[in-house]
């Protein structure tokens, strides 16, 4: 699953999010503990918490971060993923989703085309609005 993801791309993105140059650390060792992270602390916790128990090297972490799979998420066929998204939305567990696709261009288009064919995700979105723009409807 991770083979199509480039380690350097994932580590570069993670470095940017953390505000820390991860290329200065040995790629065959785990993420150093207690890094001073001037960037997004949540991204650091996302990758730092599971690292000691999993033993993921920085190279492995880069592949997974690049693929958007560092935390548990929805996985399965486009239909099962879309069904689960719809369940969460209808239960009030969320008001939307952020998708991270493993490649550009085309990753989001491939996913959305397959998902919309499999189920009616668009039924969750409002069909009409009285606001002239999305910004107005969000407040």
C-alpha cells in the first residue's frame, strides 16, 4: 500500500507542518522524542504518539504521512467509505470531511468519481440555500 508513496515527499510535508527539518535526522531511526516543534503541535502528536510502540523509522513515517495514513481513518471500497462518511454526517458526528489523497493530480477526482457512483453522498449536502455564497451561509 505504501510503495507508491515517496518517502521524501511525505517527510518534506511533515517537516513543513512541524517547522522542523526532518532530513537532518537518520532516516532509519524513529522520530526523535520531545522535539521543539514551532509548527503545528497536533501534527507532531499525530506522528509521535504511535511511533514508540510501532517502531516506524522516519523513512516509513514519511511514506505513511505522504499517503495520509498516520492515524486511523475510513478505509475500504469507495462505497463503504462513502457510506461511513454519510453515517457520521447524519449522526451529527461531523459537519464535513477533509480528504487527503495520495497523489495529485487526479487522486481526488478518482476517489470522488468512484464514491459518487457507489452511493448517494450528495444527499448529505444541502440542495439549496438562501445565502448568495458559501461564506454567507457559514456566517
